[in-house]
C-alpha cells in the first residue's frame, strides 16, 4: 500500500507539472458540456412542410390540422404543381411535402384505399427517419378518426380512447436525454486519454527499465498509477454534473452517494481500459489510435447515448453488451432523471463492476508479463 | 529532393518497425465503418413494451396481439400487476407500457367507451415521442376497426387512408448512406492530423528533433518529409473507405470520383496543417493528443453536422461551425456520394476549405519558425 502511494505521488506530480494537460482534464470537459449541451438537440419540431391540397374539403382540412397540431410540422408553402415542390425541395426551402389527391373522400367513402403522398428530404437520414415515423403515425391516426366518424357519425366517442402519459420528462426535451449521455462520453474520453499513454510513455522514453527493476508489486503499481487519475476524473465528472444542473436544469432526483458510487465505478472501468491499452501497444501513437477505437466510437454509437439500442441489428446489439457506457447511462439517467435506488440498478452496477475488474485484471496480467 | 526522399523513407521505416501500427491504421477504418454503418440509426423499432392486462379476456388479448404483430414494438412482459410497470420502466427493461383496465373486454362487447393508458419513458425523448405516436395510431386503428364491425350488415363500405412516403436522395432511408461518407472525413482527421502531430512531437520528446535540425535538411523539407507519409496513408484510406462504402455498403456513388479525390487532397492539406500546428504548440505526445482530441476532434464530431444537423443548433452556435473544416468537407462528400452534384453546388464550401487549410498552414509555419530559432 505504501508503495502504491509512492507511485501515486510520483504520477500526481507528473500530472501537476504538465499544466496544460491538467487544465484540459479538469476544466475543458465542463466547458464542452456547455457548448455541446446547447448545440445538440434532436427536437425535430417545425419541419418545413409544403402542402398541395387538391381535395379542399373537411376531410383534407382534418388531415392538415393533424399535421399542424402535432407541432412537428409548419406549413410554409402551398405549391400548385409537383415541379414547384421539386424546386423547393432542391433549394432546401422545404424538408417535406404533403400531397392530398383529388377524390380522397370519395375513395374513403366507397371502401377503397385513398393514398396520400408525402415526400421527405432524405439527405439527413436521421432527421428523415424521425419525420417518417411522425408522418406514418399522423396519417394512420387521421385515417382511423375518419373511419370512426363514418361508422358512428360525427362526434361519436371512439370505442377505445388512449390516455398517454410521459414519465420523467413530460415535455420530451432532448437536452435531458442527451446531457447524461454527454457526461458519460466526456468522462470516458478523458479517462482513457489520460491513462492510455501512461505506461507506453515509460517504454518509449526508456524509463521502463527502472520501473521493471523497482521493488514494487504489479498490483501496487497499477493501483498507484490509477489513483491520481481517479481523483482528477472524479473532480471533472462532478464539475460537469454541477454545470449541467446550473445550465440545463438537469434534476438530480436520486441520491448523491449513489451517484458518486456509479460515477466512481465507471471511472475505474474507463481508467482500466486506458491502462490495458497502454500495456498492449509499444508506441504512444498506437496507444492513441487504439484508445480512440475502443472508447470514442462505442461510447457515442453503441451506448444508447444517441441511437436507440433496441433498433440495432442483433449482432451489433450483442457487441453493445461489452460497452461499459451502456450500463453507466442506464444508471446515470436512472439516478438523475428517475430518482431510483440501488436495487433497481443492481444489474447495471454488477456489469460495471465486472467490467472494471476484468480490464484491470487483464492490465495487471499484461504488466506482470512485461516486467518479467 | 533526394534529401526529402531520404526523410520520407526514414519515416516509413519507423512506421514499419512498429508492426502493430499498420493493421490498426487500415483495419480501424473498416471497423468504424461497420459500427457506424449498422448501428447509427435513430430509427425506432422493437421498443420493449410491458403490458398490464387487468382484463385477461380474448378481447384484451387481441389488442395485445396488435402490438405483438407490429414491428415497432416488442412485448417483453404481460402481467396483471400494475406495480410491474414502474419496476420495468425504472430499470429500463421496458421503454413503454400499455395498461388495459379490468372492464376492457366487457366495455368493448357492450359498446361502452373505454380508456387504455400508454406510458412512455421520457428520459429517452426521441424514442418516447416516436413510440407514443405509433402506439396511439395503432390503438386508433383498432378502435376504428371495432366501430366499423359494429355497424349493421349491408352498410356502405368504408375505405382507409394510406400514405405513400417517398424519401428523396435516400429512398430506403438507410442511415449508412448518411453516416458512412462522414466516416471518411473523421478518419482522415485522426490519421493525418493526430498521428502527424504526434510523430513530430515524438522527435521533440526523444531529443532527435535537434539532430534533424542540424542536418543540411531545409525547414520545409523537414516538415514535408515528416508529414508526407501520413498524407500517403490518408490517400490510401480515402481509396479504402470509398471501396468499402461502395462495394460492401452499396452506397450509391453518383458524382465524380476525380472531383472527390481532388477535394480530399485539399481536405488533407487542412488536416496536415492542423497536425503541424498542434505539434508546434505541444511539448509531449500526451499534450498533442489532448489538444487534438479535445480542441479539434470533439468539436468536429459534434458541431460539423456529422451526427447532429447544424440547422437544429441555436443561432448563437451556428457561426462557430464555420470554423470547422469538416463542415465543408461533409457537404462535399455527401453531395458527391448521394446527390451526384458537382462544384457548381458546393464551390463555396470548397473555397472556404482551401482558405482554412492555407491559413492553418501559414500559422503553423510561423509558429514553428519561432520555436526553432
């Protein structure tokens, strides 16, 4: 233990001496949360919609009203020909167009299928996918309402009514969804970045022989290397959380000790990842590449930070189980947004714990081998 | 020129001496493409749904069947205990819940209106919004079906509305088409800017930069010689990524390849210039890596339009995005790949990108003169 502390002290002074690295690790994350928290949102509201209504009756007006009332669409133009729609779409004036054909009501009333046409600009596939989903839901809803009116007369009560309730984030602000993800992402990156060079640097600079000969156990060495970065990571993580509370009204509905526990567990796993990378490679440049490959992309793409895991193909979903951020985000969102306790998150904590033990264990084994 | 070639050869030898480097440089892009190509979709499908069926009648099972048959939902759990909803949603086993009240079947059979509840976990705002829309319209369809079935035999037939959705520029709405060309941009940035800067700083760290300085090499030869190998690797990566994108992901390549290639060289000018600049402001490889990751890579991922559309950003943030060369390159790459457009539609982006590259190169050269004399 004393030896571990000695390594920690040496590592700590090395961090402090490199002012820029320390400043970057401590303050830049909170600054970035501010920048990205404002910049990023998924709120697909007010999609610019052009409408060409060739029917002009109560049914078509009902359809239009449903598009507008959804708040997802703003009607910005009423073109009169397809070529005009095409021009507006190419020029980027509109992102979607709705064409209501003549005879829609007649078809509806004579047992036929009346096809409404919707055009969506697909140059951003992610936005287009969401607009696609909204469109489908709106038109189906209107179709059912019109059928109901025809079957039971205007004003008839539907046989089944829906009472939707949204928990935890009733206004569906995407900031509340994205900010916990950003916290996880920033913590992961700064931890991996700060440790992935630590051991390979000694090798590259030729100080590795000294480490090898030093009378210190491998475990003490790993613990000593990790401790200073653990505290730097913890301080930086809590600065981000406080910044998120102040700037974005992120509620912390659960308990702070539990939050501290979750963040600590995640940081240990992230630091272990960095250390493991550092023991596997023999140059700092390679450590950087591998570090990015195992931390940056999986944390952005496979963690549920931005993209829903349930929609991914099965093999990719299987890969996501080894991404620690996946568990951390469930725990973090659970604690800050849902205010839930330890029992509900036991699975996530267990997974995070197993991950941390495995990567630190592997890193120690690798190190022990390298030291001979 | 001969001296320059010697230096380039030295760099390649150093890369070769590091045998693990090559596979990573060329395998990493493919892994990134695969992950981004398959996983990065905001599509909402298979939403895990918990159903509280307090009725347990054939009628309620029919409603549950409608959800089971829908590609948008995945019924994970049917229960009669409404406490399970809280538990499943809190622990994220389910993202949504459908609650069917006890008298549901009775009400439907006897023609009385009845209300079902749909709960969505708002902590995932995007999936919750889209999922609620699907659930509501699914139930509305069911309701309309019931109302129509109740009418006496011989009443006039009622049709339905259908929507034909056409997506322009990306008819199958594959997110690969959007994400994969973006990978090209990100990758070139990582390989050239970061590795280039680390390679220069490494010489500083090991003290060998001094030795190179006292050789008869001219300053520009030293710079070009250090960066050229990474430029070459970058060019190979361009070819590799385009090949994988077209052959494996079957992403349409509608524009001109020579144009893409030429503009990629300009983009490489930006990233190499950036690498040089980072190397002049860093004393150790760790600093170079931190500076590159936090000040260049992260803004590029989030503010360039790579994932999040720039037009969704607040007006204060939008001007910042003009400082990011990736922004221009993304417009160009996506334009050439997906829309098949040429210089006539993005000449402004190309010019701004060129200006950006020249500026950063000038800045880097000025700084490196100062630090080395």
